[in-house]
């Protein structure tokens, strides 16, 4: 990856430039090619609305294994121990 000039952590615009909703996301980022990280920035919440960019195979919730559709928002559980991380399928 770095040999090709890509950064390890990068904004969604790098990978999903054609997804207008992905471009609006200010805190979500890609970690490498496969992992979408959604930091929790609000104290005391138990669910968080995350956007999963358009991706043909969908996204797998790293914590639960559940496969979610891309190109839409999802409400996912969060806690001090778990932040939302999704794997590009």
C-alpha cells in the first residue's frame, strides 16, 4: 500500500469519491483498504448512526459478523469497549 503512495489511514473521499454521501462523513475513515472505522465522538451514547459507503459486496461488522448493505446509514450499538469497525467484503 505505502509502496503505491497510499496512506494507511485516509478519509472516505480517497476510496469512495463517487459516493456523495461518503464525502459528507467527517469522522469515519479507512484503515488500509479493508477496514472502515467509525470513531465515537459523543459521550454517553449507546447507539450511533454510521454511513457505510456503496460497496458491491457490502460490509461485515467486525464485532458481530453481521453483513450490512452499503450506500446507506445504519444505527449500530456502541460502548466504551467497542467502536464500530466494518470490513469491506
